[in-house]
C-alpha cells in the first residue's frame, strides 16, 4: 500500500471510531420523521424531498445512510442515551 492509502485508512478508522452526539441526534430525528411518513405509504424520495432536505439540508445518499445507521446498535444506544438525558 502507498503512504497515502495508509493515511486514508487511518483517517477513516479514526473518524468511524468517534461518533458525536449531534450525529446520533440527527439520526434519531431523521428516522423519527422517516418512520412517521413511511407508514402512510410515501416513497423515500418524497419523504426526503418534502420533510428531510428543507430542515436538515442533507443529500439523498446521506438520508439513506442515516436510515441504515439506525440499524447499528452503537448509534441506537447512543441515541437512546441522548433521549434519556434530555428529560
């Protein structure tokens, strides 16, 4: 591997190791909105375009990453801890 590839790998691993509270909070909020409107039968793109993008300004790919991140137990635990600390 080149030095640059090693640098990128190290940076990626460090970034993934640290997930802040603001990220977990956004994931929880985006998933709450998604769950609310997906039950009504709206397509994902419509949910993103009407309800997610105007508030959070994230791309559609990031929106899908947030939906998938909710399945990650580490982020879900951090989101639950954040919800409990608010009360």
